[in-house]
C-alpha cells in the first residue's frame, strides 16, 4: 500500500520511494565527455516520466550537419553560437531532461541561461575513468586535440570549476549501472528540491 507524505511529491512503498514531483524547470545534465549524460539522462527521463533531449542532436538537426562536420567546416566558435541559440530555445520547455555537450559551460552566456532557466546536475567522474571510456572515440571533435591523457586532464581541469557551479553534484561511480546512477541522481535531485534527506529507490512496489 502506498502512503503519500505531506508535500505530495513522494510516494512511499514498502521497498521503494518514487518521485512524483512535476518538474517546474528543465533538468540539465552537465559534465565532461564520457560522463554518461546521454545514457543516464534517458534513464532519468524514464524514472520521472518526462521527455529526454540531447542538445548535440538538436544542434545537428538544426544545422543539418553532424557535430564533427560543423567543427571541421565552420570551427568551434560557430558551433558555440549555435549551441547557445538552441539551448536558449529548448530551455523554454519545462518537463524535460537535457543532456549537454562537455563544453557547454565554457561560454558565460550558456552558464547564465542554464542557471537561470533550469536545475543543473553535474555528473562528476574520475578523469582517468573518463579517458579510458572515450580515448578511442572518433565522433568527438575536441578529442582530436588530446593526444594523450595529460592533454585530456588539462581540458578536464579547465572545465571543472564551471561544472562545480551546478546546483547538484552526482559522483558517477563505475561500479554502478546506468539505471542505478539514474536512481541515485533522482534521490539527489529530490533532496535538493525539498531539503529532505535522500531516500533509497530500490525495487518495484
């Protein structure tokens, strides 16, 4: 039997706690490439019953080109300008989970838009773990500038300060599955919204 708590945002079952809060703001996932923003974002959207959007896919669709093609044809600044325009448009929607590219917060305009219009979550992963995940990737334009782990670490450190400005920081543990990380993120998000201590979201009712 389910019991609603006083703010009606949480339903408690015998072995499960489920967030039923209706999003009043979009939720934006930020973090380095390889942090799992897309995979965790899709799982998170399923848990919260809201739409998932991948920002890079939206930019690619708007430009009718792949991200790699945009970078190689027009350069990074053109991409960043497009990124800002598409970001601003998407964040006019409320009930969405948005996964962003790793460099989204390098632009002050993007920081202003994200922090004003959404709740932001930084998926924080160990730098060495990220490098192992993405070092052989061929579809990440800025990875071409990273010839070794040292280059990648320098890029990571350069962006880390901006990432840590996010409303919520979730440590992405390699020992957890995508679904487990999504549940942990929901707990962190609920705690952020309500000030109530994080709960366990385990098995189905």
